[in-house]
C-alpha cells in the first residue's frame, strides 16, 4: 500500500498503547507510540475535546506565562472561570493571588481568601467579615453574633476550659463563691468573691 494516499487507507480499529504514528524528528522520520504521546501534552489553538480519561504524567500549563513549577501551572492572579446557566457570562470562581493566597470569587474582592501559612479571610458582598489566623479570630467592626432561641449558644464546654475577656489571661471557671448573703458580713464576703472572679475573667478591672 506504499502508493496509496492516507485517505485511501482502511479505517483503524480500537486504538491501543502499542499503536504508532509517523513523526519527523529533526531531519529523520521516526515512529511514536500513543503511550509516548500520552506522556506529553495536548495543545490546540482553537479548543478541543477529550472523551474519557486524560492522563498527564508531567504537567498542565494554562494561560500565558504560567508558573514554572507544579503539576497544574497557572499564571499568578490568573482566574479559573465557570459559565452561568445561560452560557453568557464568565463566573470568577478561583484566583491564585500573590504570596500563596487563594481567592474564591473575584481577586480584587474575594468572597473567601485563604493562605496556608497565614490565615483565612471571609468576605460577604466584597466586605471582609472575618479573618482567621494562627492565633486570632477577628470580626469586622459592628459584627453581631446571633444565638438560637431554642437551644441557644454555649461558650466553653466544661468548667476546666479557660476563658478570658478584654485581653485578660484565660482562666478556668471561678469556684468557691460564698453562699447567698444574709447579713452585712456575708454580703461583704460574697461581693468580694464576685469582684475577684470578674477581675480574673477580665470583665471588670
């Protein structure tokens, strides 16, 4: 069949990793297997479709000037988009920000931003609501914490868990409170005990 055009050849059956294709390498013609092609990458200028699984043994580079390391290489601050249900608008779902920040939502005003070594930032309507770092949980000014009216909210699950307010060193739940006062002497003892407990918790100074 040396004198036939490729278009005149019979159709191939199911492809296997042992099948080969012709390849011009330098100035010589060589053969390349499908396994060898699988170990490289798929490149197209107009888009393409992969049916079934795609195995990548080296890396996937996306966008212009992507990072030079990592299995999936995206340019810094480069977004990953989804399409809306009408297929008319790009929805910005993920951005890789500077200094290892990952932003979910818009890069400029992310709904959720986190960095493995520094913290997590939660945004709502492009406004930072809460920031979680290694040692702190900070809320925006005028933030309100609501509690349910059926079971409610419990702070501290046991008497041995330490709490502190207004920068005070956390302590366990104060103990040894005197019984209800019945005269001036017991009233004074009770007031002094309550005062000491409130100071220890940081509720008064």
